[in-house]
């Protein structure tokens, strides 16, 4: 049974700036790339995505997006990228530029990558036509096997590349769609109590597999089943202690958390009640929001707080103020030590997962939109008023509402916020962002 439930394969893209890593990433991500919303203090670039190839799924990481380009420190950044990739990925795509040819930086990185036991595929990008194919062989001297010529811009060679990538995955990884599994990432700063929460949950549950051995992954995954519902608990706690390379680098604990978030449906943001919200919590929550994950704030160590009848309300208010863009996320106050409300966590996860995946009928949605429009007219500009013809829910996880309108220029975020509130009053969508999309109709 354990093999079925193993981790997703991870593929990392490495290479110097401008070789076409993000172009390749976006091509492979296809339609699944998400439109990132404005959240202060959060990087806009998506550096993780799920890729589907012939009904098989894996996680792709663009290591180039992790650190911005910056002239003379390119080399050290590439070393970091390569190390991250060697540490996290099952397969590494080393991308070079077939137009500009071999560079010293390519040689340096190749030297590092030759040391790893992981499969490395040397990808020569920008081979836009057959006539440029000879350039590919120049890279053979990097000692990483036969180079693979592609053109990311023209989508040439990508299918063959994906076949190759998939052929290198170690046995036992999970490439299935996993429809009935709820993946839960447990994030939070060191010592917030993530391991204690995980152990507490596991204490009550039948453990199917724990932990999954044999992979040097960023997180330890545990599968449990409760009331016929399967959960994958992605724990980011052990990381700091395990990893030698990143021990000292605080930033990488955020990257780790981001990988866990990317793989999850529901993100638990564990906050130490005594310490309050940290910068890392803000970052991780922002990413979880942008990626449209189900989110739950867990305030742990509630036993340590001196309480009166206002404490809980005040604390909730403080969280809502720190995360104004996540008013939808529920807050649970727990103690892994005294067991207080610990049984609510999985209950809440199941509920938020159902909200996250909920579909509402077009007719019910339009009743609500119609009423909202009657109560409060859409905005107008220079005598022209926004007309909303109708709306329909076009996606789940997170829910997406597509509105058919007369003119995109007339849309306004405050009116969208108003509609979102009306939709939430009627349909809930608790714990998840709701995305909006506009389409003009003549
Ligand atoms: P990154 O810095 O490695 O992520 O590179 P980008 O994806 O941003 O690409 C750098 C430049 O190379 C951009 O101008 C791309 O349009 C261009 N580029 C990417 N892939 C190809 C390709 O297959 N052929 C050609 N001719 N240009 C490409
Ligand atoms: P992690 O680094 O986030 O995994 O945190 P741990 O689970 O290792 O917990 C860090 C410390 O906080 C340990 O000493 C725990 O015993 C303690 N701790 C965890 N949860 C609670 C709690 O609910 N109440 C109290 N008082 N201590 C806790």
C-alpha cells in the first residue's frame, strides 16, 4: 500500500540567467500557472508548479526564481541553485543557452552537478530550428551525457524531454492525481509546535505510513486515515535539524515551507501564541493565499496565555488585521500540550477542503449576483456603466468565478470585493480565496 501513497516526484530547473528557465517553466506549467494576486511583501514569481504529462503529475521548481539576478554574484547564486536542486529534486534539468554557447558559469555548475547521484538532464535551449541543431553537441564536453536540444519559445522538443524526465523518476513515487486525498502542510516558524501537533494528531490515528523513507525530501510525509478520509500530512518541522547545507540560512526554511505549501491543498499556519505572528508566517500565508490554498491559522500553546473573556477575540482580531487579505481563514486556538481543541484540527481541515472544492450552480450564483447588483449598482465611468450579464463558477481549488461583462475597463476592485462578500454570505467558501475573472461579451 505504501508505494501508492508515496511522494510526488520533484524536478528542479537550474541554469544561469537568460537561458530560458522561466520560459521553459511556463511552457511546462501550461494552464495550471496561476495568476498571482497583489499581496504586499510576497514575491510575485511562481517558482513551483504542478506539471501533468500523459496523466502523470510531478512538481517543477524553477530555482532561478528563488534568488533575483544580480550581476557579479551570479556564480554564487548558481551554486546555491544547484545545491538546492541536488538536495530537493529527484531529477535536475540543467538548462544552457544554445545560442550563446558554453560559458565559464555553465562549466562551474556542471562540475557541481557531476558530483550528484541524481539524474541530470542537460537541456540546450533556444534551438529554434533544425539548422541550429549542431550547437547542441558543443555541450557534450560538460560531461553530463547527451545534451537535449529544445526550443522553449517554440515548444519544440518538450514532449521528448518530458518522456525523458519521467523515465528517471525513482520507483515508488506517486504520480497519480489523488482525487480523494487531502494534502495538509503544517507550516510555522521553528518551535511553534509543528512536530508536537503532528505527533498529537498521529497519536489518535492509525498510521499507515510514517515517514516515507528513501528520499531526501524537504518534508516528511505521513499518511493517515480517519473516518474513511485519507490525509497526507506534510511536515516541515524536521527540516532545520536534518539539513546540513541550510542549517544557518533562515531564508531556506521559507523555501522549504513554500515547497510544502505548493504540494498541499490545505495549509496550517501554526503560530506560537506567546510569540505572535512572525515575518515568516506572513510570507508563507501570503504564498498560500496567492496559490489559492485552503488556509487555517492554528494558534498553538494557548495553555501558556493568561486569558480573560476578551483574549480570544482580541487575538483573532490581531490576526485578521495582520492578514487583511485572508479574512476568510478560520483561526483555531489549541494546545498540543494539554490537548485543548486538538480534535478540531482535522475536522476543520475536512470542512475547509470541502469549501475549497465546492461547486455552486450557475442559477444560484446568478440569483445572488442579480440581487447584489440591485442593492448596489456597479461602477460607471464617463457615463458608461459596468454591466454584469451573468456569472458562472469555472474552477475549484480555489473557486473561480467568471463574470461576463460589457467592458473590462469599468471593473473595480472595490465592487469585486462587494460581490465577493455577497457570494461568501450566501455560499461560504470559508478558508479559501475566491478568484475572479472577467470576460467581455459584445
Ligand atoms: P531565465 O532567466 O533563464 O528564466 O530566462 P527567460 O525564460 O527569462 O528567457 C530569457 C530570454 O530568452 C527571453 O528573452 C526569452 O524570450 C528568450 N528565450 C527563452 N526561450 C527561448 C527559445 O527557445 N528560443 C529563443 N530564441 N529565445 C528564447
Ligand atoms: P516545531 O519546531 O515547530 O516542530 O516545534 P516543536 O513541536 O518541536 O515544539 C517546540 C517546543 O514547544 C517544545 O519544547 C514543545 O514541547 C513545546 N510545545 C509545543 N506545543 C506546545 C503547547 O501547546 N504548549 C506548550 N506549553 N508547549 C508546547
